[in-house]
C-alpha cells in the first residue's frame, strides 16, 4: 500500500534535518533580483502560444487578529478600509497580466490565500471575482478546483453561501489546536462549534472538498491534549488534513517572539505527537500522502498518488502541476514554464509600483537544464515515493548513473539504513523513509550546501 508508514525512531533521529519543503526546485531561497517584468512577459508569451491551462493564486494579506505562530505574509489591522486600495491595485495587476494571455487558456485551479481572504466584505469578494472572470477564463460548470482559506472566526453561513455562489468548491480551514490553553498561548481562540458550523455549511452547500490544518509543537501542547484535538477533528471527517510541524524561528518571524519558548514541547514530545497522530489518522482510514498531508482514499490526491500522477507546486500537492501558476497580490509567486517570479513582499512597494502602472515583480529565477532535471527527480520522489531512472533518462537524454554518480554513496547509505530501496534502475522510498522523504530529496539539491539551513524547518 502506498500509504503504509513505518515509524522508526532511530532513523528519525538521524535523518530529521532542516531542509526545504520543495514546493519548488530550485527553492525560493535561490530567487534573485536580476529577474523582473521582462522575464515575466516573455514567459507569459510562451504560455499564450502554447495555450497552457492556468492555476491562479490570489493573496489577500489582511488579518483582524495576530496568531503568534504565523509565518505568512500578512497585515494585522482592524480597519476593513485597508482592503479597498489594495483591491484597486490587485485588479490593476489582474488586468496587466491577463492582457498577455489568451482568453482560451482555461483556469483549472484557483486559490485564495492569506492572510484571511474572508477579511474582505461580501461586496469586495463579489467585485474581485467578477474582475477575475472578466479577465480570465474561469470555468462555470463547477469542474475546476476553486479553493479558499477560511478562518471560522471570520465566516458564517451567509459567507459560505456567497463563496459557493461565486464558484468556490473547496475550503481549507485553519484550526491548529482545540485546547483552550494552547489557543491562548498563540492568541487564536476558536471553538469547536465555530469550526463545525463552517464545515456543516460547506457540506450543506455541496463544497467538494474540506481540508483542515493542524499544527503540532505549539506552546502548552502535550501528546495527550493534541491527541484529543485529533480525535475531535477526525469526528468532523474532513477530506484532507495537513498536520504541520511548528518551526519556532523568532529571529525571522516577529510574531513568534510573543511565544514563551519555555512552554514549547520538548523534541521527544513532538515526535510522540506525530507518531500518535499518524496512528489515529491511519486507524480512521486516512492515507499518508506525504509532507504532512493526509487524505481519505477517495480523495483526488490519494487517487493521483496511486496512479503515479501526483504533482507539487507552490500550492502544495496538486493534480494541476501541468498548469502555469499565476500569482497575484503582494508576495505572490508565479511558476510559468521555466520561470519562477515573486511580487514584492512589502505592501506599500507592491501598491506604489502598480500605481505607476508597472508590475510588482521583485525577484525570481529562470531554471537551467540542470534545475529542470533535478526538479523532475525531486517531484517524483516527493509525490510518488518512486523514481524510475529510465523515465528521467528518456525525458532529459542523460545516463542517470553517470550524471548522478557522485551521489551514489549517499544513496547507498540511505539504502543500507532502510530509507530507500536502491538498484541500478530505480529508487523506491520505503515505509520507514516516507516521513523523511525530504531528506532523500535533499541529496539531489545542488544548492543546499551553499544555504543557511537555519532558514528551513526540520523534516519532522
């Protein structure tokens, strides 16, 4: 079974290193300021000529309340009026990008992230979606994957009804933990009843998929109280679950400085939380997709993994990796062909640049031949736990063992340790290695030795 995981404490201790999550390769750490709007226009032209389908990501940075654990690009404000000038510039960006694409390019995937997208008023959400539909070919038959991140404290039945009316059919719900002491320690008070009400609304309104986010390793968490949270979440029967490891990096993320480091669980407790969570979710019928993600067997991600067609991009695991990803809004990242580019992460800079009728592209990277090859290798390993050398050789016209010969001793060490099965034709990630698949991918990362590992979270 693809979803089989074997817990091996010794392997975890040895291979639980800090490293990238590989939503892209090369990772965003490699982006540089030499990439700008000219590169973006060139990539959009190629996308238009090839009539490639699209995936849109729209970043809404505003939150009414600060969550101390959060590492997202956000603006904390109670002033709902802050959204109006931002939306004006966002609509400008939509127009500037869309005129370089073909109306025949269908938007197969759409995702609103944040921040808190439902910080926007109902009228603002209507206006934004109308603008997207005017300039992009959004599907009207509910066949696309159109998702939005929901904070249950910022949504009610009428909000969920509006979102369904606007074409959204997937929701991702931030929950993190249900224990009141943990919630107080991270400044996110959110009752089970609030969360259940949003899920009940989503089911009644026939949203196609519900995802819930949890975080382990938060202050005041214990294996016992987190297990209770997981049990409550299982009773809500989400289609997907994301169970993230909290990375405490207060030197990089200012809100985390409000967390009392003495209240964080010890590493051994975090491992116990994860082990228990895996046991609970597996017993409830969830499959381990990889990289903190679980899904019910009939979910599209689980089916794609069975069929070896699962992909990964800046939106995480996806069945739409063949689409060109257009990022809209402050800090949003695009992946168009071999181009990665990111908008300015500073709200004022983003708005001022667009006010001058210029796109806010601030940095990026154009993949070279080696990047494309390694990207394909990492994608296969992290999505399907399997890599057939012949497929890579045929796709890139190389001899795999010759090209990656210098890595062979490391891979043999992993094979000896029981992480992978290795022969001259393939790599298969074994059940004991699946939780550590990032460590296997890191072997193929040509940039990793040059990087400060402190920029990354640990594998587990």
